[in-house]
């Protein structure tokens, strides 16, 4: 699955930018990745629930909300209630991640847990039993266009093994620095869903970029 991140899109024309990856099946985004940043959990500020609510009306592509915010225990539920398909919170910010997962699912969304490059997987495995998605960050969260951190692939491999051996039941997603040069190694590590911001929206034709990435992930 390919999830274009609108962080690298033109914020003055978001509906058009989303429509650009909402065409024919081969070039269509599987998920639309929306990065919510609060200038506290990460040193950048993007958009919040009112914008997400409007964007949800512009496209049927399942929305993948990545909340890089403090106190997701309070804020995450609103994104689920608004109709996001998947809502991901950060393990480093969540006070009660099991309660968050239960609330998100009760509101009809899939629940995602994200870990920053320096956060180990093992202490989060028990909590992940309550989640549908693990988002492995392959850059420090906050900005698009950063260099892929190869070392995080060990965590993706471990997660893949835990899923394949039946210990966890979740999608493995990766976010940061995914492009034509890095997507194959992430696919080999067992990643299911690839977020790509600059590789899609800095391309001349975002739809063709989605198609090309999909081909590289599953040759
Ligand atoms: C970074 C965001 C990413 C970002 C990825 O904190 O979570 O989703 O958009 O951008 P690229 O693909 O350019 O690294
Ligand atoms: Zn993201």
C-alpha cells in the first residue's frame, strides 16, 4: 500500500493535490497520509481537526491521520469521530495507549501506534496487541524531505516476524525518506504500507509517482 503524505503538497490547493492521487486504480493512493503537528511534540505546526474534517469531504481515499501531538489521549478520538480510517498516535506521547486504542476502535477507526527512530519496539509489544497498525518512523518526525534512517528496518523486521508468527495482528507502516532508492529495502523488511511525501508531491506527476513506488515495493 502507498500512502502519499500531503505534508509535501501545496497547502493552498489541498483538494486538488488529493484529487491528483485519486484517479485510476494503478495510480491511486491506498491511504491518504495527513500529518498533524502541534509545535510541541515536534518542532513544526501543520493542521488540525477542522482541516481534516474538510478534507474528508473531498475524497473517498481512506485517511491515515498521523498525530504528532502531545496529549493524544484527549485529541485522537476527534479524528476517529470525524471519519478518519486510521488514527495513529505516538507511543512517546500517549499516557494510556491501550485506552486510546479502545476508544479509537469504538469510534469506528483503526488504531495506529507510532514509534520514533530511537524508540525500541520491545517495550511496546504488549500494547501493540490492541492496535491495528504499527507506524515505524524512519526519520525524526516533524519535517518532510529528510534522509531515510536504515537502522529502523530492524524494528520493521521484528514486527513482521511477530505478525507472521501470530503474536501480533497489525499492518506494518513506515514513514520518512521513502523514495525510489529506499522503498525496496523497506519492502524486503516486511513493510505493508509506505508513506511517501516528497517522493510523491515533489514529482512532476504525483499519480505516476504512486504507480512507480507501488511497482518498486512489489516487483
Ligand atoms: C514527517 C512526517 C512524514 C513526512 C514524510 O514527520 O510524518 O509523513 O510527510 O515526508 P517524506 O516522505 O518526504 O520523508
Ligand atoms: Zn507522517
